[in-house]
C-alpha cells in the first residue's frame, strides 16, 4: 500500500506527478528529496518493483493515453504535456511503449 512507502519515495512520486512536463533526472529528484541516486533507485525497486525511469515512462504513457482519447487535442500538445516536446521523440516513445504510432493509438483508444 502507498501509505507504507517511505517519505522520500512519496515525495519523489509527487515530484514526478506534478512535474511530468519537465525533464526529470533521477539524480535531481534524489537530491530534492534528500537521498542518494542509488538509494532512490533502491526505494523504487523495493516498493514499486521498477526503476524510477520505468515508473516515469509508465506515468507519461498514462497521461498520453488519456489525452489521446480527446481528438481535439493536437498530438504535439499531448507530447508537451507528457514532457516530450519533440514530436519525433514522442512518436518513438509511444511506438516503443505500445508498438503503435500516436495516431494509431489514438484511433484504437477512441474506437474502444
């Protein structure tokens, strides 16, 4: 349960959630929460079962999927909201995570 997470991990999760639009580096997050980079990685692996980078990618994919469901939002705007301001980077990210282009994923999401 999330309540059992150590304070440093809880703070790191809040930072990731609130600043998903920004370039986030594990070392910077660790510094902000007052632990070493390696300790933060250990906390993520122990309590969430994944590395911080993996968690952040999953969060970005969740945000992207939610926004792709809204046809009126341009894909570039969605990319920026996810912290991937380059359309090329966003396309590679979505394809790597889902096997589909953002446009194809949008189509799948909308069709249900």
